[in-house]
């Protein structure tokens, strides 16, 4: 029998859940859920990181929050934003030599959740909402290119 899920029960997480970044992913999923349940999501100023994530996801709309729990380097274990920009082709907005910028992309993703541009799908997977797709298609590539240059092609082996 599956245990009962209580959306507001923070103590429901087990130690092993924390190894998979569940607390962070659950928090982001909750923000998405709250934004989706509102008639008009709150207006929020999007960072360049938020816009770069949107721009990268504009065609497929697929975003994952991933960590690599068995990585040797601590920053390599961080949860980070991964965008599927073409089928089976991912960009990872993470570099171990720049942990602060890696976290700025996670914060940029949080802003997208809060503004109703992203919805939670299942587990670590998220997608753009209709508003997210529409906004993504209006973005200027030149504006976000410096942030896109931070991303690296990901083999997606997690």
C-alpha cells in the first residue's frame, strides 16, 4: 500500500528522498501548483536566467530539475535546470566552476514557476504552460545569448 501523501507535511520526506533533491523539487512543484490554481498568476520580473530557460525550452517545453547524487564534486551534486531543446538533446545550466551562476538558474526557474510560466508534470519533470510558450516565442535571442552560453550539452546520464 502506498503511503498517504500530504502536500503540507514537510516531515513526510525520508532521508533517501533528500538524496534525490526531493525537497527542492517538491517546493518548486508546490509553487507551480499554487500559480496554476490562481485565475491570474502574480506578475513577476523575470531575470535573464529565467528568460534564457524559457528561450531554450521554446520548442519542446520540457524542463527537468536534476542532481547527480553520486558525483564526486559537491557542485556536480547540486540540483540544476536541464532543458530538452530537441528530442533527446539537453542543455544543462550547471558548471562546477561557477556554483553561484548554477544556483541563479535554479532561482530563475523558481521565478518561472511563481509567474505561472511553468507547470509540474511528474517527479522531476516540468513543462512550459501556454503562457510560457507564448512568452518564450517573444524573447530576443541576443538578450539571452550570454546566459545561454553558460549552458552545456548534457548527456543526461542521471
